[in-house]
C-alpha cells in the first residue's frame, strides 16, 4: 500500500537558466509526465526534482497541461512540445535482451533519460560507472549500429539501462506538487500519462 502524506512548502524554483520541457514517460509500472531541463553552457541536462527536507522527489503529472501549468506558476513556462519515452519497449527488450531485437531509439532515449534523472535526483551512484566500453556502445547505438555491439558492449548497455529503468520505477515522486506525495509511486502509478 502506498503511503500518502501532505506536502509542505517545497523548494520549487527552477535552478539555472534552462527552460523546462514536458517529457512523457510510458512504462509498465509507472507512467507520468515530468519536467526536463536542458543544461545551459557547461551544465548537464537533468530531470527537474524538488527538494523537501533534504530529500529529492520528481514532480509527476498525469497530463502535459498540468506540468506546463506547474512550470508557468513558477515563472518558467514549459516549451510547448512534449516528447515521449516509450519505456515499455525497453522493458520488454530487457526481459530477454539476447533473443529480442533492440529498439534502438527507445534504448537511446532511456539511456539519456536515466542519466538526466540520476542528475536531477543527485543519484548518479545508482547507475553503473561508465567507461570506454560504454562510449563505444553509445556511439554504435547513436549511429543505429547496435547489431555490431560486442558482448561486453551489450552487457554494459543492458546493465546501465536496467539500472535506469529501476531508478525511474523506484524514485520518490511528488504527485501534483503542493498537494500529495506518494513515495515510490506504486505499481500502475499514473497510468494515463
């Protein structure tokens, strides 16, 4: 059972100069709309997270409209286009990555989203440390050449993307911030996103 608690006043300013974008994530266990902020200059991209009592939580919304309204009320209107991450395709592939065909676009999007989510939550340690094999696998994935992955590259991608999916499925979230928080979110959470 999911615990429900009332939210007090959270830190709801948007740091940096990046303009938020709405980003729809559709997964088997959790689907929601989040706010993604593109990095300015040398700052990396990240998924926007609130910090309340020292604990980061990702604000999640059922609709793009709700996310845009939230951003607008904080003085940073969100960019109008909403991209979608079809995470369920990656979850299907991860169930048997040796025998199933890689969905390259969804895997690339999941890789990028995982890194941005980890940065937003200050949880980079929840993803595997990346090295040369990751760089090589990423280049091949970006170039649509994942069929040429070595065994080590495939393993590195599976490990990183699986950790990213787990981070998304288990990260603390704030549902319609300033109203209710659902730690962990629970299975089937926000299915209509």
